[in-house]
C-alpha cells in the first residue's frame, strides 16, 4: 500500500462514487467492461453490414441524393453472378492468391528451416528479414512502382544485368503477361517473412527427444524430415495459409498503388473492382451486393478451411 | 557425449544455412535501401540509367517534400539573395520557397489518428479482455468469434455504408471519424491479444488482493494492469502500426482536413511528373518509425501478427 498515486486517486474519488463502484457485482463489472467494445463494433461493423444487405436489394446511387432508391429484389445478385467481367476479376484474384501463397509457403518454410539451425547471428538476420512485412502496403506499392519503371527502374536493371536482355524490352507493369506477376513478386517479397515466422514457431515446438528417438532408430535425415518435421509443422503452415488467404482476398492498397488494376483489367482484383463500382461509378446498390457476395465467399471458405485445420491439429 | 548433441546441427550445415539466410536478407533489403538512397539524390540522378549507386548526396528531395516552390524571374532572384541552405538548393532551378507543403500536416494527422485510435483501442480492449479472461460471460466464445470475424470483411465492403453513415453524421474527413473507425478495426486485435496476456497472469494474485480487502476495480488496476504492462505496450504498438499503415479507408473517407500520410505520399508531384526523390524522402520518414518499432517488438511479433494464435 505504498503507491502514492493510487492512494491519491482513491482519496480523490468522491465517497459516493467509491461506494457505488465497490458495491458492483462481478457480473455488473463484466458487462460494464465488455459493453463499450460490443457497442462500438455494433455501430461501426454490424450496423453497416446490415445496411449493406439492405442496400444490395436496391438500385441506390450514393451520388444522387434526391432520388428515392427502388427495391429491385435479387436483380443485383443475378447480374453479378452472370457477369463475365466479374469472373475475370475472380480469376485474377485466384491467380494472385494461388501464386502468392505457393511461393510464400515454399520460401518461407525453407527460410525457417535454415534459421532453425541457429547459426551465429540468426536472431539479428531474422529481424532484418521481417522488416518489409510491417510497412505500409500503399507506400511499398508506390515505391515498387519506381523500381519497376522501364529504363530507369532498379528491378529492370538487375534483370537485364543477369539476362542481357534489352532494358526497354519488357515492362513489368505495362504488359498484360507480366503485370499479374509483378504484384505476385511484391506481395511475396513483403509477406514471405510472415510465413517464415509461423513456420519457425512450428519448428521450435518440436521437442528434441523425437529426433533423438529417430536417431537411435537409425531413421535417415530425409525420413526424419518427412515423418517428423513436415507433419508437425503442418498445422502451423496451414494457419499461415489461412491468414495470408484472408488478407490477400481483401488485397487492395498494395495493388492499387502498384498497377491500379491495369493494364486493362489484368490485375483488377475483386477489391479494386468493387471500389470502382462503389466509388467511381457510384452504383451503390450493385456494389453492396458485390460486397456481400465477397464476404460470404471469404467467410464460407475460411470456415471450411478452419474445420480442416482442426482435423489436422487433432491428429 | 550429451544427448543434446545428436540433434545439434553440424558446424558446416550452420555455415551453409547462415550464408543462404544472410543472402536472402540482403536481397530483400535492396528495395528498402534503394528508396532511402533515392531520397538523397537529385531528380536527375534518381532517373539516370544505369541506376547510380554512387552519387553526390543532396537534401533536395527533403526540401521539396516539406516546401512548396514557385519559379521566379531572374531579376527577382538577383534582388533577393537566398535566405538559407534550403533556399539555396531550390535556387538552382530558378525557384524560391513560398511556404510549407502539406506533408507536415498529413504526417501530423497520421500521428493524431494513430495515437488516438491506439489509446482508445487499448483502453476499451483491456477492459473487455479482462472481463473475457476473468468472468463468466454468457456466449463468451461466440462474442469473441464475432469480434474476430469483423476483421474478415474487405475494407472496401464496409466502406460503402460507413461512407454513407459518416456523410449523414458529419464525420467524413474528420479526425474523430477516423479515430473511431480505426478503433473499431483494431479492437478485435486488441481484445484477442490482451486476453492472451491477461490469461497468463495467475488468478491467485488478484484473489490474494481481494482477500486483502481490495475491490475488483482496485485488484484490476493495482494488480493486473502492472502485470500486463508489457503485453499492453506491445499490443499498443501493433495497433499503432496498423493505424499508421492503413490506406483503404483513408483514401475513401478523407480528403482535406484529416487525410493521413499513406494516401498523400504517392501524390507528391514535382516539375514534369512524379518527384521521385521527394516521394522517396516521404516514404523514408514515414517508414522509419515502423522499422524501429518492429525491432523493439521482435519478441512479440509473432503473437501480434497472428492475433495470439501462435505464441512463442
């Protein structure tokens, strides 16, 4: 009881308030503590979600204030699901998701496996590797745009240095073939450390005695790798994939700064497309339906995946 | 021979692993190093081919980042000698500094909104996390999952109704509006992380305090809070970094008064196109604090980025 600040604060509290606080039951305190958070989330997450659902059945346009929105039933949903352009956006998103996750898992796991040898200075270098992941994706996208510039960009220079191709013979951001890969490269550069960190935690969770037992049984290193390391890291790896999957499904800032969805719509991921519909074409009702479809897709895929993940964990 | 040494990697394999990892780390640092170098180049050096690694450093990019300039006639320039070193840099283009740019303001907005929302998320988050950790709350698991699931929604999807709601409430392009919004996004992270940290504090501490005559409130702020201080601090940095880096909401909901730095930096325009050294200078100033915080956070990094799903 030697904390002067706390004592002073306690003295400063009016006796009536103090008595009231003292008299509160645990149950009441629990609700007082949780209520503000729930209220904030209801106001800024759930209320908007419900509003989006309602808007998705109308033809509302947010830039025309004086026109009453009409109820048009499921027409927005029908239009979206039969629109071939949106399927192209979905394909672009799928390409982005598949390759970023594949590359990040491969490189991330390999790095973790190497770092797990605990060479001298491994902690320092791990911190260095992790840096890109914490930076602002919009600013990162913006400066990669600089690196990707044909003629002056460092990326083009390095590639031409090693391949002896003409520096102006390819444009990462300007060509239909290369642009989808340009966003995969930047995302992989940025987020491989994330997968690496989680894999590293997985590797560190394997107790030494399992390997020792395998050594005594004369299991080869290769065999140890496939029968001990891989299965024990798998739940961690799956968790990393879940996080990256959800994040990249929502991907907006990095790609918008890097390519703006172009050239044409080759890198127009669903979030970018949604932003165009909602805030450039101002088709609010239509975009709301689009948002709901995306949300249901993420939520559905994520829940199926979590079930699979739990099964792997139980094994 | 101790049992441990069987699984200890050999010296050579350590050496190989170290070389590979360090090579990767160095390659991955090239873009960051390049952007920092570019900040100290003149516009001509920044776009020269082949790219220049050795160049004469100048603060031009930083001067252009923080000032607005106009071109002046030779007579005017001759009549008014340069006032300071910054002015001198600008004179080589026949220009004079006429005032500060918007960058300072945008950076300051990032600071206010970042710290404001972090404070609020931590305040509300600690209370909620304590309640979830210590009390029996009906449907606690469902509520916690609900709190988490709010993060799965693409920001653009929630942005539509929030845009409409803020327009009606007069919260568009205000600091308060952005602080509330970032708090709502961050609170899920705060509750999940802090619950993990508070779960690790033995209940016996508080029970002992309660027996000593403390009330629940006193036990909370005199026993639990000091114990959770490290956890609270690292959670705060995670919230701060998120708010600092956020772009999608900022670009859609702010324009003049409350715009933060991320939507502003890419729009820095120089004479004849993008002023890359100024953009690079802005990016450097903006990214450095996060790099420093990341190094401070390294112990809690994994826990923070996985919502406490993986603890180390």
